[in-house]
């Protein structure tokens, strides 16, 4: 059985949704950031990075969202969660890596600027750029959406990943209505049963 270490509302939500979509045998483990669970020895023994997601399998531990998403898709080919064509698969990975390396970092500059600087003025300067940088990144994403899903007409593990970051826009001072295609995608994701199951699980943990 797979075990996913996840925290509600974090980027690990995408991996959680993907596991639900894939109908794989897994169990979610709640990492409570409010209690600093990610710094505890038992979790650091699983993922020394102190981050989520972390996916424990019988072959070892995988970390980093794009890697876990691709692995889940590969474990359940019948669910068709990733393109079979190598070039299209690489395009999906390029999209997910852009989210991880650019959009996620832009977002983190608002809440975790201390990762990059100890200078309060520098931290404030980084935070002040979050809305601009998130908006610029989503302008590119908006322009690239050509169908109902990231890869066009076919749903893939890129869609729950985009769903996570789209959900962060409001908190970053960006109106999702600026991006009609992204906003429509966000609403389509909300309607998926797998998403509803994950959100219900998260809501239970928040009580």
C-alpha cells in the first residue's frame, strides 16, 4: 500500500487528488503544519527535506510533486492520467515543472521569504512582488490553455496541480477572474468527485 504524507491546502493536495483519480490502494497521512509536524523526527525520517508531499511505496520514498504525479499516472495506466505519447508527456512535465519552479516560488516569496533572506526589508520587498509575479505567471498559463484541461481535451495529473495554484491566487492578491480559462478550469476541477473526496478529507482534518 502507498502512504501519502499531505497537508490540507498545500501543493500535496494535487498528489492526493491524483491518487483518488487513479483508484490506487493508498492511505493519506495528515501532516499538521500548525503543530510543526514537518519538523518532527518521525516525519524527517520519511522526508529529510521537511516538506510535503512525500509518498512511501514498497520501493522507497518519493518526494517532489511532479515526480509523484508522474509516478501515480504510471502506476495506473488504465486511468489515463498522463499522455502516452512521449512528446506530449514531456509537455505535461514541462507544465508541472513550471508550476513547481516558478509559480510555487513566486507564491512562497510572500509567506516564506525568510528562506531567501534574513533582511526584513528584503523580505518585505519580495512579498510586495508576489501579486505581480503570480499574475505574470498566470498570464502565460492562461494563454496556453486551449481546451477544458491543461493538455487540451484529455484530463491529466497536470490538472490537479494547476487547481492547487489557482486556488492560491486570491490569497496572493490576484483576481482569478483576470484569467477566464483558468477560472473555468478551476470550476471544472471543483466538480470532480475525486476533488470533492479530497476536500472532504481535508475538512475533517481541519476540525
